[in-house]
């Protein structure tokens, strides 16, 4: 390699550093040609970068000026050299730095005075290959000592900056935490730092001089080197096989070294160890595989939505949901999957916009499958990142089943399960809507409240299945009698309501008559021909109520009056409300009476016809009203039943009856006490535990307590009644079936009842007025009841005995126990005790 070529390489390698020196820099070869001119000097002289490269030195300075300086230097150095080159030769022999004032020509004419100092440039073999001149502008041609000193100092600073820059470059090359090596145009490595040697597990001796195109087998490295030497740059990333055979993850960047003429004369490669990044990438790849598995196999449809509103990706579940392939969906917008006309797309995009702003959203969307089927789905969207890109993650779920369920729930919520008619909830909704329409149109609205009379008796005698079929048939018949705009609703049990829009009292009356006539016709249910009647209350908007609550309350009052007075229909009147107010007021007073000792017990003995002695005592409750005086049960028991005070009242009666019975024992009157139990009390799940608690509290043997229960009460719920009666019998409590013969009990159930005795109802006893009645129907019924009781091992008590003829008859047919006015009226406790003492 000749001297000029070596100097050219040196310039290319140090061009960046030379351009940073704060003065002008000129590099001249041994043939007096300019090899390099830094940007600072080009700018001062008016040349473009690279314009001076290859030109003779005389382009910038007069040859005569050079010769004059040569002679001066030759005299001092005694160097033998040809003219023109002498100055450089002399500088090489005399000193490495020397400064003179030069006049350097500008491109556009004229010159600039510079203080110029020269330095030698040698190659790695210390052979002189050229000279470097550092030029600092001289502000005046005549220099004073101080100015000369300042210029000299400026020169020294420039030279020092060059030295520092060279050292810094060398330090960077040597100590950089990256592997660096240089290679020539033949791809031979000419230099490498220690970090590069360590990366390749090699040594300097093995690495320097290694020809990458010939000695390396790594195809990626070869491609990077070739690209660098051809286009100026290249890159490498992969597992590099070191000289020891290990695979090491490396990444490299290759940059060409160029001459001032932009000719590539070699390159520099910078490598870094990417083991950590490679391992992360491997882990990421595994994670991506795992994610892809989850993404593709998720049961919910997942969409990845880009900022431009198109689908970036969807999972396999989308294919199952829509019938489109993933490829068919990617790149499309949500409209592609939307059912035409079923969605408010402006609303959908507004919701998605909120998601882009960081607000997760949940909404419903109607989709259309590839086969045209339309279905509802629930969609949730949230902003996220997908492999570095900001996206919306959208989850979708087919909710067809849920929608069907919701519709069914809505139907069930608004529909009576037995008759499929609207229920109370839907009646309220329709009434409120029709009230608004009537108010707007200034029209009337009527409501009919219908109750089937004695429906309970049908349930008790024929069974609930027959009763249910009757209700369904009645509902169908009622619908046929109504206008198309009318609404029939079942409110529960045997109660119906009819809503008549745009109707007068005349229309309401006529429809009520049609309903009554329709229900009078017999119903054929199974093998039974059943006749029923109804009681109807009628109320109208706006005169009887301006909202549902008031209107329904008043139509209920009207129906109650119709049933009470045994009328087929009754229109609501304001005085009805006053009666209801009295009843409600009496309910409140009764509750107060129970808590404040206004109640008392009267007692009536049961007598043995054998010896005339008392065998037990029946306790009967009375109310000592502070204003109305003594009230009998017929005034308040029904109220207690309707207001649910009956359990509270019944507990009071049992407790006080037990307490009184205990007080009798203290005076040697050891007689059981009997208490009447209503149907609501019998259904009370706490009845047995309450009685057991009271017996223990008063230390009363259970055999001294008798409970009298009507057969009708027992038949209300036979299973629960049997369980309760059995539990009471197990306690030792005696059970009597009261008013026997007036109900509709089944003999099959009767033989299973854990009862101790039957009480013949007073209505049959009343039919015996003299000896001529001993063969009457009433007498026959009494004989049958006695025979039934005897066959079942039950005792017999006849109620309502008032005259001698009745006593004679009962005694003649074997009735052992009686009760009635013939022996004693119900009396207070103190009077009963006196009665005992007379016996």
C-alpha cells in the first residue's frame, strides 16, 4: 500500500474528529496535494465540503511564498530537499510543530492571513505519510508580542483539542461496553477492541487479520459485511457461533469507512450481547403462543379493534358465532357484523369512543350471521395494547338464551301461572296507562272486582285439581264476554279484576250483568257439573279514584259490600268507606285491647248425662270495650282473622285459660279447660312450640288442655293439619272436632285424624224440640254421628242443649256429654267457681 493511500485512509478514519477542531485543518501528502480540508477551513475560504480534495497546494498559497519559507527553514536545518517540498521536509527534521503567518487564497479572490502550524502524520510503522496544517486566522498583519502569544496559545489549544479528541476516540474504541472491530475493503479485520474479543471468546492474535468472507461460516454476518461494503451499511442479529463453538445471541451494526471522494475503503462493526433480550424474546414467543392458544380457544368471541375502526384480529369463536372465517372479518368495521336496522350505530360508535377515552363500556348489539340469522349479543369494550399498538379489546357473548329467559321471566312476571291471564302487576301497569289516556281524552274508566262465591267449598269437597280447572274455565268464559279493548286479570285465588277503558256506569253495569249470566251456566269439569255465582264490585275513574291505589281500594270495598249483602253487583259509594274505616279502627283497638288487659274469659262447663257432674270447661273470649261495652266473638273474631291478629289473640286465650285452670287446682277443682283454635292458628308453625312452652311455664299436665278445631279448618290444609294435630297429641293435649256435621270432611281423612271426641253442632240439636222430632232428619243425622264416633272409639259432646226434650233424646241414643244453656251459660270465672260449689 503506497504512502498516498495510507494517508487517504487516515483522513477517512479521522474526518469526524478533524471537523470538530475549532481552527482550520489542512492535510497535505508528500506530493504537495491536498488530501483533506476540514469544514471550518472550507467555510472560511468559501469552498464546499470536499472541493479542495486532490488539488495542488498552490491553489491556496503562492509557490513563491512556499519557496521563500523553504529557504529560510533550509538554512536553519541544513536539510537537502527540493524546492517546494523543503518546508515539509524541514518541519519533519527540525520540529513537529512550527508556526508561520500564511496568506491563504479565498475562492472568490483575495486572501486571509492565518497563523499556520505544521505537524507530521505517520502510519503504524512510523513512516511519514503526510503533513497536517492547523490554521488560525490572524486578525492583523503586524503582531505584537502579546498578540503573538495569544495566537500561539490559541494554536496550542486547538492542537490540544485535537489530541484530546484523538485520545477520546481511542478510549471509546477501547473501553466502550460494545464490541467494535474495523475491517478493510477486502473484509479483513484490521483492529478490534477487547470487548469484541471477549464477545467471541477469542484472542487478538486469532481475530486480527481474519478474513470474514473466507474464514467465517455465518451467513448472516457475511450478508451484513457484503451489504456494508456495497451500500455503506448492514446489520446482523442472531445466534453467532463463537470460535469455541458456543451460540451467543448478538446484534451488530455495520458502517462503511469512506474517502473524501465517498469511496468505501473498509468498515466498522459495532456488536452488543443481546442474551437477555433474546431470552425475553424467547419467553415472549412462548407467551404469544400461550396467548394465541387462549385467544383462539376462548369461549367468548374476542375482537381487536384498531384506531381506524377496523378489526385487527378476531379469535376462532367469531367463526362459530357468525359463520364468517377470521380472514373475512379482519379489516372490516363493526357494521359488517351488524343486523341492518336493529342497531343505533351512532350510539354504538359513541360507546366505542368512550372506550377509547379509557371508560370501559358494556352494551347490547344485534348481530347478523353469514346465513342471515339475527341474534342479540352482549358486548364489552376496553382500551388496551396489542403487541405495541393501542387497540380496543372487545368481548362478545351470544345472549339469545338469556333474552329468551328474560322474555319468559317478563311473561311470568306479568302473567298468572294457572290461567295465563294478566296478573296484578300487569293490571297495575295497564291501569296507570289507561288513566293517563283517560285524563288526556277526558273519558271515564271502570274497574270490576269479581269474587267467586263459596269457591272454597268446591276446593274442599271436590279437591284443588277440580278447583283449578274451574278457575281456568271461568277465565276463558269471562274473556269471551268482554270487549276486545277490555282487560281481564286474575289477582289470586278466586278473585278477578276487569278493566273497562272508555266506559260509563251503564256500560260497566251491562258488562257486569253479562259476566254474572255467563258464570251462572254450569261448568262441566271432569264428571262434575258445577254451578257458581259471583259478587262484583264496580268503581270508576275519576270519581272513585284518580290513581290505581285509590281506585282498587274502592272497588275492593264495593265487592266486599256486594258479598256482605249477597248482591250480585254493587257500585262503590262513599259511605262504604266509612264502614271500612270503622272496621280498620276496630282492628287497631283490638290490637290495643290484647296488650292492655281489655280481654277476659267466660267459661261454660261440659256435663256428663250419667251423673250430672262437670267433666271439663270451655273457655270463650270476650272483649270489654271501653266505649261499646262487652263484645262477643262474632264482633271481632272475623276482624282478627283478616288482620292477622288471630295468632296474637289465640296465644292470649290459651295462656289465660291455662293460668285459670291452674288456679282451679289450687281450690281442688281439677277439670280440663278447652280452647277453640281457628284455621290460621292451626296453620301457625309456632303453635305446638308455644303450647309446649306455656304448659311448662305453668307446670300444667297436658291432659288438662283440650283444643277444639272445626272440621272445615282441618280440611284447609289436610297434610299440615294432620302433622300439627299429631304433634299436639304427642304432647298429651286432647283434640275435639268442633261443629261436626256442618263441614265437608272426608271419612278417609277423619279416620286418620288424631282426635279424642266429636262435638255435634248445635244446629242439629236445635231441630229436636219435642218427642215428635225424635224421628226427624236432624235426629237421624245425630244418630249417624254417634254411630260414627262409637265405631271410631271417639267420645261425643252435643252442643246447644237448652230443653229437656233434647236432653232426653241425646241420653236415649247414648250421648254421654252435653253442653248448653240448660246447664249453664258462659260465665265469668268467679261465677263459675260458685256454680261448682253448688254441685
